[in-house]
C-alpha cells in the first residue's frame, strides 16, 4: 500500500494492521467467542442430561421458552417495561449527578458540606432501599425508577466530582489567562476537561442501573424481566422461563454497554482514554 | 539608558513551598530583584529546578510570592490577565479543541471574521497549515507546542511570558520560531520574558539575559546583549556574551546541581 499524504485530512486510523494481513486472525473476534459459547452450551446440556434433573432446563428448553414468550407477546412487553424504568431513573440520575458532581468538584465548601453525606449514602445497596421505596411509592413504576435513580446517581456524581478535582492545572491556568471566568469557564474548560471521566462514570452507572431494575422488579412491580423470573418460578416452577429471563437480561445488558461505549468515540473526549 | 518605562518590577521576592515533612519549607526563591522595561526582551536562564518557572508564575499571577512584591504595569500582580499571555512549559493546549479552535480560544470576544483571519495567519506562521481540524492527540509534541505558541501570539497581548516554549522543537523549527518571535516582537513592540535552559538561545534572542543561581535562587548576574539583530553568531560580541554566561553558570557547578549548559 503506498503511503498516503494525510495533510489536511485526518489520516484513517490504522488500527490492528496485522488483523487484515492474516486471514486467520480476521475472524478471530467472531470465532473465538462463538467457540467459547458453543462449548459452554454443550457442557450445560450434558450436565443437565447427566444429572437427570427435570426442573433445570437444557439450552434447547430455554430457547423454546424464549420462543413461547415471543409468541405470547410477553417478551417484548417485559423488555420495554424494564427499559422504560431504567431510562427514566438513569436519565434523572444523569441530570442530577453531572451538575452536582461538577459543583462539588469545583466549589470547595460545597464539597466539604455534602461529600461526607454522599459517602455515607453511597455504600447502602439499592436493594436495601426496596422496602423504603415500596413504602413511599407503593408498587407503581415510580418505585423502581426511584431505586434506579439512587443506584446510578452516586457513581455519576462521584466520577464527575473527581474529574473536576483531577483536572490538569495547566488547562485552568490557560483559561484564566485568557480571561475566561464564571459560567464560561465551566462551559468552555471545566466541563470538557471533565467529560471523558464523566462518561466513564455514566457507563458504570448504566451497568448498575440495569442490575438494579431487575432486582427491583422482583419485588415491587408486576411487569418487566425481573418480574418474569420471579413469576415463572412461583407460578409452576417454570425454570425454562427463569433462565430465558436471565439470558435476556444478559444480552440486553451487553447491548446497553455497547451503545453507551459509543460516547467514548467522540473526538472531544477521545483524548481522555488510553490510546490502544 | 533607563528612559523606557518599567513594565515588570520584582522587589525582594521570596518563595518557599511546603516541604515533604510537616513544617518544613523548601526555599526556592530568595531576594529576587528583576526589572523589565516595556518593549524589552529578557531571557532568564539558570540550572534546572532553580525556580525559573516559579518566578515566571509569580509574575504571571498564578502563584503568590511568600515575601516581597511583584508589580506589572505599575500595579501589584493579582491573578492572571489577558493582556499578558503565558506559554506554559507543560503543554496547555486544550485536547478537546481542534488546532484552530485552540488558537482562536483567546479571541472569542472578537468578530468571527477577525478571528478567522488571525487564526489562519498564525497557523501559517507556525507551519501547521493543513492541520486546522486536527486534535492535539493527533499531533506530535513539537506541533502541540507550536499550537500553544500560536494561541499566545494570536491573542495579541502586550506582554508574553514564555516558559521554555521551544523545548520540544527540532533544531530547524526552533531557528525559524526564534526568527519569527523576534520579528513579531520588533513589529508589535511586545515585552517578552523568556525562560530557557539554552544559553545560545538566550544570547540570540535577548536584550538582556538574567542568570539565576542554583536553588534557593536569586539573580546571580544580568548580562546585557547590546548586539544588532539579526545576530551574527560568530561575532566577538556574541561569543563574549555567551562565554560570560557559561562562566557565571559554570561557577555554580561547584555548588552542585547546576543545569546543562548546552
Ligand atoms: N507546587 C510546588 N510545591 C512544592 N515544590 C515546588 C512546587 N513548584 C515548584 N517546586 C520546587 O521548586 C523548585 C523550582 O521549580 P521550578 O519549576 O521553578 O524550576 P525551573 O527552574 O523552572 O526548572 P526547569 O528548568 O527544570 O523547568 C523545584 O525544586 C521544585 O521542586
Ligand atoms: Mg521550569
């Protein structure tokens, strides 16, 4: 390949150059995990067969369970219900956590006043809040939304706060030197300087939010993937549906993470992540 | 000789930082006196770690002296000021902005047309044409340093504080940047305080070279470079001044911890 003159335009990033050269490696990102999954499913199947269990499902039973849920129209309904709750709780957490974190990171008195409180509330598992949430919100959708909010607001706040506190002094000095102060300083320097770390916090928080929605639905409501699992267990020991619910939770969690990771690819924040 | 008005006036300036152990102080600057006239080009040299950046940061308003006074344009320094732009030793280019956005950073209050024109001009001067839309992470260290220099020049400040601004540049680029800086300085009558560890560079650029001693640093000596520009690097005057500064710094070597006289 002739070397291209990249002046003026951004050079196409030549990531993983040897992947293209070597035809075996090219499919490795697909083949390797597929092989792992196949082996996993096989062992699962054999173990169920060998144990002679008639309650725990084989992978095939689970696939049929998922199909049954699709046919009844329940799968989509439950996924939407869970995603709806996560979206609300998570969005509220971002709207509260990011500004709060920026303020705490920047204004020392605010940090001194609120940080101890945050550090005490933070280690309380959202699961521990379930009874309180039911007391305050009943079994309406607002109870799990509240739990998700609680679970995700702390990581977002803390990472935004740390991002501001760890900001390179030289950026601040340069901005002040150019006479940038007040809201302008926040908008043009502090926020963009903190953004990569804020996004990392948001990504972690989304993972936690997804964990929590399922837990909350097991107790507080009567729809969603968490509810599916508990309901399938209680109404007739349908473990094929229990595992089907678990599989869906895992898959959707993976998709959510892949989606939120896209935020890290924007040019304005790429600098904040390791160059690998 | 002192008919020009004084721009920077540092009097009996001391600076110490809290040391590793509680109550212990690291004395960095001791009894520093420095005057810079308006329109003067002053270079500060001294061994590494002696306090050159510290002194410049005090004049720039980023850190406060422990004792003494620092005045700029007649009033005590009280924080940074857009009329006096700093080029930082550690790169201060904003990584979330493109090259052109960085260079235009100090011009936000100006009209878009004026800003674009200035940005284009200084991008050309520092040889970054074609990289306007690149992000700093896509540039080399030397290119990033040129972005910062262009950003400082584009802001059109009356005073420039430059802390080893050409440190990461290759030899030829460095020569070109020196010539450009002298040209801008002569055309725009700026006052420049320029920290460097390169004695040759100091003698090529400055009206006056301030030589600092090792830490706790004070001004060991000031060497006036009364030579016409562009400077003849083989002239007896140039060589004499250079050797003089080498000698002043060399004497410090006996005390240990002196810098690298390159
Ligand atoms: N914030 C700080 N806290 C404690 N010590 C500091 C601080 N800043 C500087 N020092 C100390 O002050 C001394 C002078 O530092 P300074 O950066 O001014 O040196 P310098 O002359 O610019 O060196 P160089 O040529 O290597 O850039 C050093 O010994 C350094 O350890
Ligand atoms: Mg320094």
